[in-house]
């Protein structure tokens, strides 16, 4: 049994996804020797209910100069973050000389709108490559890991912030005690911390076990976030469900007593209690469903191979590392994966070593089947790739279960 990273309570493991590579490290063909592997397993804290990985991957291995994920690669996500920025500009950032800090600003997908509005901002991101792309958009960025020391330095040099925001980043950070001490130093007395991450409730509902990979250390719920915030002297004051990335929740936390919690917080807490989201039995059933998905997907892909069908995959997502390595998918079952990210192209998928090719390869000629690894962008991709289905191609999805479209 391991120890909770938040409250030091006992963590009971409920799902083991086996030996896994870094999800965002794409080796060159012939360069697969020194690949890093770790044991990807998830557990539930019996005290604070935080669901978390049981093994931690060193942060410098994941978030590097050449971190390949660019947030602006999806038009839906660009629109989502532009709307988010506009909302902040109309709500939290209306006082005199407002200041917003974003943890994990990546290529500036959210802060570019804030910068264009002339509002004081600072992005913090350790991945130098994406940070440079953000700077080219006029966004101010510090290439650093956000933690207590970074926050103290920002507060000292730039003043306190009205808003600290983190999208798809807080769940990547095991050391949340340091983050909350930093927030305490950086936020104005009435300032808020807003963060959005994949929601455990959706992961369980959709059996989307591919949300579990090295970078996703925590799987939040309203209950676990409320317990965590209280433990660090803050309070969960609002929650909002978001449709992006397969279903997320946006949490707002403030200093204790600074804001009145909204009805939405209670409503989500009651919903989680009613459906027994933090019950070991619920998570054991989820683990059984994951194994079923694996068995059905492997059976389908082996049948298609035996029938001589041409099968490729679409989107070399970080999530797909978990699927490919847990299910044992390799180039014998999937000819290649197509992806728009130049830094992933002409390389191999982590651990499973399937070649990654550019989007032009997809139609030259179209395959019989395409396994949609980027299922969270299904609407955008299926609309863009209408001709694939018109040519007789079928999509294979494994969320919420294995099916063809
Ligand atoms: N916010 C963007 C979005 O939602 O698309 C980027 C999300 S990306 C999955 C996670 C980002 O967090 C990466 O750019 C990574 O470099 C950054 N990151 C990881 N640990 C961090 C830390 N301690 N402080 C700041 N950024 C961090
Ligand atoms: P994500 O699910 O973590 O956002 O990653 C999506 C991956 O899929 C990323 O590598 C970019 C790729 N992608 C495409 O190849 N084509 C597309 O149309 C979209 C939206 C993403
Ligand atoms: Zn705990």
C-alpha cells in the first residue's frame, strides 16, 4: 500500500495498467534503446478519496525542451480557451490593473487573448519549446516549473494575482502541497484559483482508462478537491462541467471564508455520493470494464488483421500510449498512426513502436479501418475526414465501449 500524496492516508490500488513508457516521448526509428518505463497503477486514498498514481515519474523526464504537445492543434480547444479568456476578462479581471498567472500555459492558447486585450499576465511552463511558441504570440512566459519558490518570486517581482488558472496541468503535478503554499503567497486576499482537468466521474462512466498515463497523476472529484482545498486552507467555491477532452470539471477555489460556495458545489457532491464514486466497489467495477475493453479491442483488431484488412490509427495522443501498451498493440495490428504534430511525425509511438505519419498519409490511399485514438476530438476529426467514410472506411472507437462508426 502506498501513501497519499495529499493527506498521507493509505492508498489502495485498484487498477494496474502494467509497464508503460513516457506517453509524450516518441523515439526515432532505431533509437528505442534507452526508453524509460514505469509501472502505471492507480489507487484510492481511504482518507481523502483522492484517486492517484502509485508511482511518480520524475517531472524533468516528462516536461522538457522538446515536449511535443501543442494545445493549439485543435480548433475546438482554441475556441474553448478563447471563450475562457473572454469570461475571465469580464469577471475576475475587471478591477484596476488586473493580473493573471497561468500554470502550464503551453503555446499560449488561452493567454494570447488576454495579451491581445492588454491585460497583465504571466504564463509559467517548464517546456521551453512550447513556451517559445507562446512568446511569439505576444504572451509573457517564464520557463519554469510552478511551485512554491516560483510563486514567491512572481509575487515579489510582479505583485499578487487576481486569478491563477491551470488547464490540464494541475492533475500533472504530484507536489500540490507546494502549489497551494505558492497560491497562498501569490493570490490577492480575494483572488481565486481556477483549474480544469479530466473528471473521474466521466472516466468511470465512459471507461476512458486512457486518461490514465504518466502525466495524469491525479483524477479529481468535487469531494477530493474539497478535502484537498480545505487541507491547504482554501475552499472549493464553484464547479462547472466541461465537454472538452472527454468530460472535465472546472473547479474554483478561494481562501476559506473569502467567497460563498455556489449551489453547483453541493449538487455535484450529492451526485458523487449518490453514485458512490469514491467507493472501492465502484472503482473495482471500473477496473473490470477496462479489462473487458482491452479484450474486445484486441479481439477485433486480430480478426481484422486475419481478414487482411488495412488498419491504421488516428491521433498519436498521450492517452494512446496507455491503450497501445496495455493492449499490446504494435505495427502488426496497426500499420501507422497519423498525427498533425510535426514533432511526432516520422518517429515511433512510445513503447509500442508504431510509425507516426503526417495527415497526408491517411488518404493515400484510405485504410479500411481507423482506430480513433483522439476520440476526444471525434466531432472535429470526423467532420474533417468525411471523405474517409464516404470511401467506405470505418472508425473504430473504444470509448465508452468497442464499436464501429
Ligand atoms: N494548458 C494547456 C491545455 O490545457 O491545453 C496545456 C496542457 S499540457 C497537457 C500540460 C502543460 O503543463 C505542459 O505544457 C507542461 O509543460 C506544463 N507543466 C507541467 N508541470 C508544470 C508545472 N509544475 N508548472 C507549470 N507548468 C507545468
Ligand atoms: P490530445 O487528445 O491530448 O489533445 O491530443 C490530440 C493529438 O491528436 C495530438 O497529437 C494532435 C492530434 N490531432 C490530429 O492528428 N488531428 C486532429 O485533427 C486533431 C484535433 C488532433
Ligand atoms: Zn488522501
